[in-house]
């Protein structure tokens, strides 16, 4: 990816590591690995892992194993950003978990999801401190 993308992902990984959110850090690392795979990136894997990082970050912060939307609310994500995250979760469900040969994400779509998830993870960690 471009320098901005690389910085967002690395910054999130560093923040998650410093907060001792090991599962979330590993998910971000896997998302970057999947989207960087050559000759063919694993786009559905990148989306799946990016949202896994976001889900586990919300669960670390909230201290809850509740479903994603509830964990996001308990983590203190303000309205209406919580609704936007719910939509991002829905997108990852359609393109990262329920894989279909006719419903394939583009590289640009996967890059956006990984970038957004990284930025939101970093935001959540910073808000917690």
C-alpha cells in the first residue's frame, strides 16, 4: 500500500502492542499479511482479520464478550460512529466471512476496510488511555 496506509496499520499495531492487546495486534498483522500476499492478495482474509482486530479491541476495552455491536457500545464509541461501525461489521460479514464467487471485494475495498479498522483500533486505544 501507499505510505499513509502503511503508517496507519503500523501505528495501530504499535498501539495495540503497547496496550497489551495481543489478539487484536495479531489480527491487524494478519490483515496486512493477507492484503500484501503476492501474486494474489487474500482480500476476504484481510477484511476478516481487520474486523477481527476491531472486535477484539472493543472487547478488550469493554471487558465484555458480548456481540460486536454491544461491545462497541460498552467500549464507549460515541453515536453515530457506533452505527458506522455496525455497517462496517455488516460489510465484513458479506465480504470477509460469507464468501461467494459472485460477491468478491476489490483490492481498493479491502484496503479501505483494513485502513479504517486500523485507524479505529488506534482511536479506541488512545481514548482508553
